[in-house]
C-alpha cells in the first residue's frame, strides 16, 4: 500500500499553515535557500528546517546543492495528483446540477 502512505504524507504536509506558506513562497520564487525562506516566516531556523523535511518526505519539495547552498524547489506533481484524484470529481458543472434543486430556497425562517 505505498500509494496510501504517500497520500497520507501529502495530506499531513498540506494540513499545516506554515508548510502551505513555504509552498506559496516557493511557488512565487523557486530555488530559495533556507535563509531566504526563514526571512518570511516567524519561526526559528530549526522550525523551518523541520517543516521542509516534512514537505520533502511528501515529495512536495525537491532540493539541489549549489556549492554550499541547498536550494529548495516546489514539486507540483503531487498536488496535481490530488487535484486529479480528489477534486476534479467535484467539478463545477456536476456541483451546479446537484445544487439546482436547492437554488432559490431560503436558508431558514426569518
């Protein structure tokens, strides 16, 4: 069951707001160092390192060494896999059809 384990790691990684902020930072500008990422977060260097380790374990962040610097890059492939597996099945057209019987109804007594 490696697929389930990977999905669990992925959802765990995405559950934390600090890790989502790191992903947003990498999305805005890929290839950042630990120091560059720490500038944008109100936490210790060790805390950022721990969050990056979780993101790496979930395959959301890839790293590359450039001399003495370790660069961090966003890997969007696992997020796309979530979209394909979990979100696309609830696309807007299907939801509009399902919601049509409830359109125009009041939410409760006034």
